[in-house]
């Protein structure tokens, strides 16, 4: 990964491998962390926006909000005041899809999959003191991402007890892995179609595939960014 630095219009450009510089008309807002000047979350997102795919940018925003670096409301208010900034249009598109309830990258991806297929979902839905990653609105079906945190035996026991409670309350839970989200998304669409009672049309998954293809979650997206950064030659 290159190191990104912002420069003024008259600052000398560093000629070192691995450093990519961005010239700004006005000085970049920054925070001081352990004595080092770091761009603010808004400036970092603006710098990333021209290079990343829409999915990547939404994941980055959700992650920054989850980490407590910035709030979604603050980002939207600040972006509304900007004009003519590089990356601004892409960042505005991503902010429409961002959600401050997401708790992991693949929760964000699972949500975006449903939204891109015209599915209405509610993240972190409360069910008698418990929470579910995604509720398919209008149904009694929950879709959740099952990452490696669910593999240890104590967590499996906890998950099974939770599943029995959901079953007693007549909730249907479908758990998915990263492989399902990235390579078998049509099966998730099929489950959602069945839950909401609409005809299953496999071609409805195409918008999600189009978004995913531009993201760093696929080899095609990684190659696109490598070409943009000139990393293929460096490798």
C-alpha cells in the first residue's frame, strides 16, 4: 500500500517510491495523533473516493463511524457545505448507502446486496433484548453474517441457544458466510424473495454483481486499483 500525503500548491513533491501526493488548493484539515499530523476522517474519505469502488467507500464510511472517528450526521452535514472537491460526487453517493448501525464489513456488504436487489432491510433489529444483523421488513425472517467469531465452541453453544429462542418465537434465521456474499449471492436473493413472497428472478442479482466487480473484494477490483496506483510495476 502506498503512503498518501497532501501538499500545498507550492510545496516540493517528494520523489520517493511508495509515496503518492495530492496537491490541494487549500490546506487540509488535520488532527494531531502522537505528534503526527493526520488528515481528518472527512479529508481521508475525500482522498479515497476517486480510487475506491462504491462498495469499498460505503464499507470505509461504516467502519469509520463504528470506530467512533466520526458520525454519519457530521459527515453528511460537512459534505453538504462542500463544492468542487475531488471525490465529492462519489462520497455523496456512498453516504446515501451508509448506515451507522453496521458492525462489520460483511454486515455492510450483506445489507448492500439486499438494497441493490430492491430489498427493504433494517440493520440491528431488536427482538426481545437481542439484535439481528438484518430484518427483512414485513417478514419474520432474519439474515445474518456468520464470520469466524462464530467458530469457537463456546460461541456455537451461545448461537444455538439463541437460534432455539428465535424458533420458539417463530422467527426464521438464515446465516451466511463471506463466500455466500461474494460468490453465491443469488442464493441469498432467492431466500429473500421467498421470505417476502415475490417471484424469484435470478437476473435481479446483476446490480450487486456490477457493484462487487468494482470493489476490492474481487480480483477484478484489486487489479483495477493496482493499475490506477501503478502497483503492478512495483510488484
